[in-house]
C-alpha cells in the first residue's frame, strides 16, 4: 500500500513455483531463465495495457483521504457502488421503495389525484426539493406543467429549455450544476430567488414509445436535510443540494414507466366520465323536447345541456 500511495508500485518477482504456472520450472537454468523472463514480460504487458498501477494508486489515495475505520469494508463498499453504477439493476431496498410508491400511484384513477401522487412519491424516492410533471395536451400541442410548488398548472412550449430537449429527443438528462448548462433558463430563478442547482429529467413514453410527458426532479438534498431546513431561504436549499446519482436516474427511469401507465389510466377515466356526461346531457335534452314546454323553457333547457353534449 505504501508503494502504491507513493507511486512506486513494482511488479513482483516471479518465483520458481508461480501460481499461474502451477508447477516448478524444470529443465536447465537457461531454460528456466527464459520462462521467467517470458512471464515477467507478460506481467509487464498486462500492467501497462490495463493501467493497473494508476488504478491501484487512485484507490489507495481515496482510501487514505477517507481514513475509514475498516478499510476492507470501505473498499468492498466502493466496489459495490461501482458495480451498481455500471448496472441497470436496483438494490433490494430501492426495489421495495419503488414498488410501494408505484402501488400508491396505480391506486389513483382520478387525474388530479394521480398527478399529486406522482409528485409526492417522486420527492420521497429521490429525496429532492421539488418535482415537476409535464403532461402533453394533444389538442393544444403544449405541455401542461404540474409542480410541487405550483397551485395551478401552467402551459409551456414543448420546445422550451431542458424539458423540451428531453421531450423531443426522448432522452434522460442529468445535470449536476444547471448554471453551467447553456440550455438552462435562469429567468425563473431570477424572479423567485430560488436556486436550481442539480436536475434530472426523464421522458414519459406511451405504449408505442411516443413521448407524452416529462418528469423532472430538482435539487437532490443531503440525507440529513430535514423538512424544517426546507423552510429556510430558497437560495440556501439550492446551494446545499447535491448532484443526482446514477441510482436516482435508474429509479426515476423505472418510475416513469409506471407514471405513463397511470396517466393512461387517468385519461381513460376522464374520457369515460366525459362520455357519461354527454350521454346524460343528450338524454335530458331529448326528454325536454318530448315534453310540452314553452319556447323559452325549451331554449333554456337545451342551453343548459349543450355544454355536456
């Protein structure tokens, strides 16, 4: 370890009984010397091609900087973290949390209740400050923005800013520092005083793979950040935020699939309610026409039910 930390890592001498060979070198000294030299050259080639020395030095430097009480456990934890980042799989704990959240989201069929559930559960899963849900309005060709910090939704262009890029390209975007990204629009922060530091945005796709919305999380909070601390100055929350990790991206990607299903279910429910209201309005209108009403009463009745029809 000391050699690695000083950058003086040397290849070991190859013994006469080497584990890769599995037997003692036999034969005259000249033949043994040739075998040893070949093995040394093979080791040198392996060290250079795979940058073993640089990798070991990097690990040792991180270990010495962290100074953990149990170096073995620390190294194993780092290895698990690296493997997790390279994989698309979630840990068992994250899977349980994700399953519980998707079950709550799926239980809501009323559109607004489903949207509120998506926002609430995303904040819980990612431990972030704010979440926004952008839903495509096909009639207006605009994105309807629902957010944890908005009382009423607003309409935004599907070609605007980072969200527009995510929606049109159907690609996930993770930004550790929004102010260093040219796509970020700072006007909202300038008006409100809020500081948007870290951001992750994931497209929501329908069953045909077509984008129907975007779910966006803002400002990943430290583990010890409490609800009381959220009540402090908006700038403090932003400056205290952390970049979103690879696991956050995986969780939100999985969640977006269930959000797409929940949005479809809510749309079907909305269409069913609208069809029922139209049928009721038409039935009431027909009943009114069949009755012996005066002209003014008939016009008033038709006017009352015209909206539903």
